[in-house]
C-alpha cells in the first residue's frame, strides 16, 4: 500500500493513480473504490436532483408572493415558514414525515428504495427523502427570491411599467422575476451541490444506498480509501454543477458571452 513511504511520495503516487481512474481498493469489501462509489452515485444523484427539481417550483412562487405582499400577514407568514425550514434539522424533518406519512397514514414507504425515481414504485419510495432534502433548499431560495424581487421592484423601469398600465402579474413575472433570476440560478446551482452533501443524513435516516450512506459506513469501518474516493467524487460533481451554472447564464441573458 506504500504506507512506509514519505507522505509527499504517497500523495504524488495517489494523484497519479487518480488520473488513471484508480481510487484504490476498499479495505472492507476488497473491491475497487471507484466501483463502490459508482454503484451508489446514481441513487444520490436521483435524490439530490429530485430535490433540486421541485425546489424552484415551490420556492420561487413563495418568494414572489412574499415580495408582492410585502409587509402584510402573507409576507410575514411565508418568511416565518421559510425560517423554520432553515432552522429545523434535516433528521427532524425526516422523522416527522416518516411518522405522519409512513406510520400514521401508511401511504408511503419509510425505508429503502424500490427502483429508479422515474418509475412509479421508485418515485413513491423516494418521495419522502426528496421532500426532506428539499425543505431547507426551498426555504433558502424563497428568502433569496423575496430579497431579489424587492430590489428589482424598487427600480425605475418597474414604476414605468406600472405607469403604462400593465397588469401586476405581468410586472412581477415579465419585468421583475426575469431580472431577478441571476442570484436565484446561482443559488440553485450551489444548492444542488449542497444537496449532494446533505444527502448523507437523509440517506442514513431512510436507509437509502447512496454515496452518503456509503461514506458513513466507510468512516465507521475506518475504510480510508473509500472515504477519500467518496469525497473526491462528490467534490468533482460539485465543480461540474457550478460550471453548468456559469454556462447557463448565457442562456438566461444573451448579453453575457464567453470568449
């Protein structure tokens, strides 16, 4: 394993093997680390991207509504709910949903997965974990959307649009939300990366065989090559998602060009 060599030499040797797709061998299963991680990664990606998919459909309308009703009971109530979503721990949300929909109502499974998320059984088994993971992201994005919309709605061109007699819905969506999308898209991209890391708790509570649960088992078993491989792959996905967000800017605003 080369553990008798100097740390610098071990590190260089490790980087050389990583560039060749060799992340080492698991001390627990004696399988290649890359195989272990790639077997679990699709489940984590389904979970994280499922949560990221539903986040804007819930958070953006809440943020726009709060901004449109600034200072009213609607605004206060929505921001209070979003604050609770940020402060309540993920495991508490998970246990609460499991108790309500799994134990009391008995309508959704609370452990494991029954297939890919695009199948009926898979979607049914992944619904509670996806919602659990999305709660904090929805709360964060709703507050950000409200702040971005309030800043845009104070601009002169918004006053001109209202003075021209445009309907309030058109002012909010066509002139307001469209110009407030940049910080929202940025945070959504970052949230996808954070959802990948936040999946550790969710996967553990719901017994989902993803990278997060794999990393937890590797830590408990002192399986250091597997821990390193899991962290490395998640970090790589983090970087790729942020790159995709940067590229997406050019599609949102044609004024942005990459030379």
